[in-house]
C-alpha cells in the first residue's frame, strides 16, 4: 500500500525539510521486471509504479510480485495504466467495468491501492462531462468498496480530456471519495498548463504525482511524450516550480518518475536507476528550506587535464606539447606521470594504465577542478550517487578525492598551491620560460557514450553545480551531432559535451569518440605564427572555408588574410567573435585547440565543427590511419 510522505507546511527558509518518499515507474527502465525491480532497489528507491505490460511478461503471479517487491524493500505505489474506461457504447462500457473489476483483483493480490486511469483516446470516448463523471463515479464506487482508489490523469492527447483542469472538472463533478487526480508534469507542461491552479484542488483529491522533464520540441505531443521524456534537470521544463505548486496544494504522496525515453529503455537499468535517483535528489534540493545536501563549493578553474598515454602515444603527445610551448616541469614521485605547464595551463601525461587493447591510443582520462572545498565537493558527489574511485597514494602525496563521470572520466577536486597536488611532482629543473602565448585551459571537449549524453548533463549539473547550456545539433560528415556545454556564471570551468544523435553503423568516422583540450590565448594570430614556426602539426583547413567567411561576414581584410594563412576558424554570437585552430589528431583520439574569445563570445565554435571533423578525417587518410581514405589521397595527391 502507498505510504504518503509527510505533508509540507510553511516552506519558509527555516522550515523543516520533509523526507520525501521516492518512486520510479518500471517503464523508465530497460530489461525484464526482475531487472527493473533490482535496479530500483539498489538505487535507493522506496517504491515503484508497476507498468502492466511488465507484469504481463513476468513469470510471477501478482501475489508473488508483491512479495518480491516487499523482499527488496519496495512498496508498490501505483498500478498503471488503465486505458479507455469511458465509452458512449453502453455494452463497451459494461465490458470496461468488468475489466476494471479484474484489475482490482490483481491490485489486491499485489498489495497496491491506487490505479492510474488515463483519459480516453478512443473514438467512442464520452464528450459530455456529466456522463463522463457518472461513468467514472460508477467504477470509483466499486473501487472504494474494496479499499482501492482511482487516480484520473488527463493525457495531453486525450480525445476530450487533454488538460489537467479538464480532468479536475470531471473528478469534481463525480464527487466520489475514491476518485482523485494524478498530476503528470509532462501532460501539464507540454500543453502550457499553469501549475498555480493546483491550489484550487483540495489536498485530499491529489492522489498521485508523476514527474518527467523534456526538451522543448515542436512536434506531435504523443511522439514527444513517448520518445523524448527525460529525468528532472535534464530538459527544459520548470520542474522546481511545478513540484512546489503540487506540494503547496497539499500533496502528500511519493515523488514518482514516469519517463518514456528510447535511450533509457535500452540502457543498463542499474545505471539508469541511479541517474533517476540523482534527478530526484537534485529536484528536491530546489525546494525552499534547509538544503538536504552539502551545497556545491565554487569551482574556480581547471587545475589540470590528464591524458592517458602509452609508449607509442606518449612521446607523440609530449613532442606536440613541447612545440606548443609547454615545459615538462615535474615528474610524479611514485607514478609514471609527467607534469607539463604553460601559464596556468597544466597537462598531465599518465602512462600508468596498461591497455593492451588500446595500444597507441591517447585519451582524456581525468579532469582536475579547483574547488573552494574539495572535501565538501566529494561529500556532495557521494550523496548524489557518483561513483567514488579508490586511489593508491604514497605517504607524502596529496589525498585527492576522485569520482567517475558517466563517460568514465575521473574528476578530481583539487587545490593548487604549495601544499596541494603539485607537491606530488618533483621538479625537473626546467623553469619553463619559453611559451607560445597560451595562458590557461579554456575548456575541455568530451564525446559522450551514446547512452550517457543526458545523464552527463545532469551529473555535472547536480554533482558539480555546473549549469547545462542549450543543446545544439550540427550536420556533421557522419550524421547529426549534438552539443551541450556545462559551465557556471563566471565561466571559470567549461566543458563541451557531444554525442552522435544516432548509433553509428559499420561506416564510422576516422576519429572515433574524439576528445580535445582547448587552450586560451590573448592573440591567436601571433600564437599561430609561433606554433607554425615550432612545427606544431596544425590541421589544414580548406580555402573554401575562408572564402565562405569572406562572403558571409563583414570581417576586416587583415583578419580574413590571417584566417587563410594560418588555417584559423571563426565563429560569432550576439556578443563577439571566436578565433580557434586545431592540431592534427594525436594518439588516434585526442587533439588540441587554441582559442581566443573576442568581446565576450560565449560559445565553443560548434558551427565550425563539421569543417574541423571533415579536415581531421581527411588528414587521417593522408597519415595512413584510415586505409580507405589513404587510398583516395594517394590517388588524388590531396593531403588535407
């Protein structure tokens, strides 16, 4: 049976925060019902909504399902969905009543007291609101006689009832104690509903709450709902306001997630369940009152970016870092890790990980982020279900907390100072006085696994306090690529996340899952001159690119000339411009960028990424890294 959460009272800043019960619909997760329940319990959920098709496909009887849930410490909070109850055909309605009675039997065996009844989408749905109320009342009376309840939900595409206030009108007219509302954030917000209206509904009529986020899309609402819902904090809906409105109206039941998403329904259910739990923890944190979690400490910059290398890729990357003006300033006391520095930009080359299956590969393996309170950052990460990674360290080495991001990248919370992590490195004696004008790490670009793009956005938002920016899509040489940055108001830390919009087939790009580190400079043209003179393997950019820029934009002639000469790329937004260049791919996966932000430009050069991707692909062929392209370039003599 559903155990309601405590009722919220005055949500002032000193009010005691309610410990909410948290539930997840089995439809959110992949796998069999056994997989889903195990994942939900392991993630810490208190209860589940049982999606009827999951029970139909399960080997257990309803009674056995109830026992399994109880054994896992899960309550069954809702049985759903019951569709198309009302009908203008008396015989059809009579059959639906008999169907409802059978479902009540199932509910009694499971031990769940509330069933979700959706507004009808059938052509014979009842349009007359009084007749509809009468039919719902008939079934609700029968439910009430058995100690059960009906939570009536307006589907956003319902034939006659498609808004929450229309569903409330029906429930109000029926006036049966066992009939109340299910408020679903997707159905309300996708139709532009105003949650402020919930205040007019008596608290005892708020039977159930379902939460889902979603991106803002211009498409049929049914398809939007069935394929593109997200967990709270991953989309564009104002879920904090929605939840506050429901709670202020007196709702006292569990906070339950109901998310239909094609990616989630094929991903590892254990991982998805953790992502779901993290989303509820983040959402609860947005409510007024004492914070339930340690606040995210301020992040003040990138302390280091670590590249995992080996005996093949290590020398290649080190050579290019030297040509970029970096100096090998330190060697780790106990590990095969080199520290390279230029200005405030620091790169670690870590050769301690043996990867026989990835010989010659370089990869971004760790991010060091400056935290005002590393210990609190780590405590918050652990509370939000981030995997905390074990570390081995010497007695005189810094005790750095590390967590794992969804793509496997390690995130270290650091302090850079005399007694911080740099003390783990013995000086090489090279003062590092040379340089090429690189001042700091501007941002790091990470390609996400196909299943982890939305998860990553929420991870960095909830765990690190970085705010996701708008998602953009570009038509890249191998299909659509989505980009989303996560950053903070002062932009001290920036990450650019990307993912292919669809899983790739056998025809794949020459740079699978590329990663890059972007270094800042105050004068990219001057830096480019120095890099070219130093023999940095810069990415050739086709002359067509500069021709197109000259045609589209009113740029100064000297800037166009520099773009042509040095293979620069240029983007702009409402604030200013962005000059950037890239190196060739190093170690089959990683490249470096050098960037200059002009007049407050706030993007990442995303519009130029298809040109850069095509140029990298072409260069890979010229290097012989892709046999198919190598054959083409050998015939044409075109190296880039």
